[in-house]
């Protein structure tokens, strides 16, 4: 109960946190997770055609989407439930392990009474659940891969232990079969679970075989080494290939291996002093070039060697302490040695922490020097202290801006940090700050394509076409196969009116990755090229790729409007609103209702559009027109119409013929015909000056009504 309560309190401020960093590419932008129904086809596609090789985790994300779409709260809730379950599994694992100690000879640890064992196991669960370093595996949604792998990893280990303690028979075979199934699920969640056979062997040797050297030699030589060699060989051939995965890295295997000595020492320091100010999603760790460059590489290697040798030497007398240290090294071996992964991530300590907390939690409750009440008090104090630190650390994860601001403050010389704070600021409409960070990122690392592309994206939004094209071309030069870069270059061509080049570039992008936004842009290119029938196909591809994406639905509605199929257009506009409530789409719906004579519904739609975008000229002017000219007197409100048009004219700066025409109709509806005439004449003159003769003729016809002191009423007295 204490694990669930304190764990929930520690993560209570995460439910409103947004998707972050790799959450986007692995979840939000992943077309293989968007289940609208549960079918075998969807299951197969998600598990085996996704963007990574972690089918169990991906299926869990797809189920989240099926239940509530991309509402981050549901994803966070599942992550927390998995973490709390892991805390309970750690408690169970610790209890089982503590109970094995009295059966060992000679007894390597003092034997504690059952009450102390229970307190120690609860303390282990609390340490695991509340430790601040775990936030990266819990609050960072995509790292469910990590926590889910641990859930099945510990389940497999506990079932194996239970099977070892069960008499031979059907029950024992059933436990081992279930353990094997959990092991497969663990590997299907994340590859680091491949250490599971070694963990089972280590536990067997320590707590069932009593460190029997003959058994160890026999099992290692016959089974362990051949199994490891075959497994590593298959992994090398299937996953990495001849370059062993380093072709796309800016470091080599030797550099990574040396650097990991310092990284692992940092991990250990964070495990024992996890102050929030020391935790960071993106640590800036310079590469080790040799044992002496920097010199801390040598010192770190010596320290780790002493720790490992100490664990081996302590095994006969301090079995738990030795096991905890060896467990940490075992669970770090895949991600902190030669595999070509990123240099450092704190979430890699999620599973290694299990052995550390198991060994640590036992000591206070078996020591003869600490009375049990004092040990319990200290354990609760530490638990509350960790709860507070975890809660504080989670505050950094609330928004992309808060997270990357924290990272930039701690790693100011990291190009990636400035690139991502720029992206976060751009999403928050703080473009000037974003561009400053992109320029810093480019200065720190000119060969990084990301800040070039992102700087180009902001230039696109601002209509700075030449700058946008320059940056996008540079991004593509640096990373020609990156679909984001190709999509951005296509957008630049599109904005420049080079629609055929835009379409071709978009096509190169989607051949690599089926992105709904690019399909939508391809359709827009084809519309500009007057190839509407082909455009419809790509709009439908965008909708199929992401059923929650509203833009192609809105664009299909516009296309059918242009084809003079208003009823079909209305269907698509209403579907678009279900996905995303935008002022543009509401305005289209309101205009179509107005054309159908559904005055009240039309005004309601335009009121909503105005509320969504008060500064947008078209929804405000359309609403004003309806309020000024509606034949239904109960909905007529010319004073509000004048207020709306005044705001639009003030925001626009220069006189705008359509808005002045609406204002003239509003003055006429108030009976202020002299003012209506003056305003209508101004509207007509502006229309003629801008070459809009059709609108000028319409205004002229309404002007004749105002001269006769008649208001214009839609559909009633059209001249």
C-alpha cells in the first residue's frame, strides 16, 4: 500500500505533462499505432512493421491510442501503473531473496526475523519506486519500453524462483513455461532483456547452488559461452551488420567503450545522490579519446575494476552486497559497453537499480547496531525525501519548453539541446527566441541537419522563402535520406510556387516514411498543378495514415466546394471539426449553413470560429455579414456587426473592400443610410482600385438600395 500511495504522490504532477522528444516520432507520428479497431491485421502491422523492433511496447501504445487517442494523460496513467507494479515486483523479489539467505552455508549474512525481512523488502520496493532517476523511465512516455521490459523480466525471474522451490511435477513445468513466456515478452519490449538467461544463472549460482565452483564452470562452458556466442553472432548479422552500427555515429567503438567508464561512474553517483539538479535528459559528456584523455577515464576504469573485484571477493561472506553489484554490472553490459547506442541516458538505470536497492534495503534491518524502530524511521524519512525529489524533477517534464530549458541550463554547449529548445519555443509561438537557439545550435555543430531544417521551417512560416530554401537545401545536403528534411524542402518549393519540384521532393520523402502531413502537402501540390483527381487520392492516403489528422478532411471539403458540391463539402468539414476544432473549418460550415438558409446554425458556427480566432478577418467579417443582413430579425445585430468590422479594419490597416461592404450593410440595417452610402462608395472604390470588378458591381447594386433608404436583406431584396 505504501508503494502505491507514495508512488502516486511522487508522480501526481505528471498526468498533465505533454509528449516529449522521442515520444513524437515513436508514438504521435507513428502511423502503425493508430488503431480504430482491434484486428489481427492491426496487431501484426504494429508488432512487425513498426519503426522499431519492440512489438510488445508498440502494441501497448496502440491500445492506448485505441482507447483515448493521443491524450497524454492516458499514456501517463499506464506508465505509472506499470511502474507501481514493478515496485511491487521488486518488493516480492527482495523478499524471496532475503528468505533464501538462511538456507546458504556458511551463512554469509546475519539472519533477520520475518518482520525485519518484510520491512526490508518494502523498503526495497519504495527505493525502486520513488528514486528520482526513474522519472526518465516513467514520465518520459516512450520509455515504457524500458519499464515494460522490466515488468516481464522480474515476472520471469520470480516465476523461475517459484518453480525452483516447487516439487517436480506439472505445477513446476507450468511455472517454467509461464516464466519463458514472460521472458519473451520482456525481450519483445526492449532488447536489454536479453540478459535474462544470465540473470537467472547468476541467481541460481548465488542463492540455490551456494557459489558451487564446479557447477559454475560446467554450466558456463557447456551452455553459457556457446549460447552467448550464437546470440551475439545473430544479433550482429541481423541488426548491425558489418559496420556494427557505428557508420551513423560521430564516435567509434573504442571511444564509446572508454567513455562508458566515466558514464557508469556518473550513473552510480546519481543512484546514491539523485538531487533533481543533477538529473538531465541530455548530459553533455565529452568523448574519451584514450585512457588519459581525459584522465578521469583511467580513474573511472580503476574504480569500476576495484568495485567488480570487490564484488567477487565479497561473494562468500556478503552474498547480497556482491549480488547487487554484479546485478548492476550485468544489467549495464548491453547499454554501457560496445553497442553503438547514444552515449548516456539515465533510463538505462531502471533495471540495474533492482539489485542495488535489494542489497541496500536489507542492511539497515539486519544490522545489530540499528534498532528496528530507528531503521523504520530512517527508511520512511528517506522514502519521503525521495518522493519530494521525484515530484520536483517531474516539474521539468511538464512541457517541451520546461524540459528543454532545464537541459539547456545544464548542458549549454550541447547543439541538440539548443535545437530542441528552439523547436519547443517555436511550438509556443516564440519564434524569435527559437531562431536564436537554432543559430547557436548551428554554430556549435554546423554538420547537424536538425537546426538548419528547423530554422528553415520558421522562415517558411514567416514567408522568408529564400532563407527557407537555403536552410532546407543545407539540411538535405547533410542528411539526404531524412524524410523530415525532404518534407521541409518540399514545403519551401511549394511556397515558391515550384509545385512540380515540391511534389517530386514530397514523393522522395514518403517513399522512406509514410507521413500524413506530406501526403496532404502532395495533394496541395497537385491541386496547384490542376491535377485534382490525383490530389484526392493523396488526401485519402493522408486520412488513412492518420485518421485523427484534420487537415486533409478540411482540404477535401474545400476541393468539393470548388467543384460546386456543397453537400459533400459539408460532410468533410464536419468530420474535420470532430478531429480538430479550427476557425477556418467552422467558417466554412457556417457559410454552407447560411447558403442553406439555416441562419441560427450558421451564426453559431461563425461565433465559434470567431471565438477560436478573434483576430482572423474572414470569420469575423462573415459573422458580421450574417448579423447585418439576415432576414431573421431575431438574429439581426447590426451594432455588433459594426464592432466586428471596425476591429478587422483596425487590425488590417489598409481599407478592405469586402469588410467595408459588410459595414455599409450594417449601417443601412441601423437606418443610418447616409453613412451606409459613404461606406459603400468607399468599398466600391477600393474594389475597383484592386481590380475586383465583380465585387465592385455587387457593391454598386447594394449602393442603389441605400440611396433609396432600403437596407440589404440576404435573399429578400437582392437587386
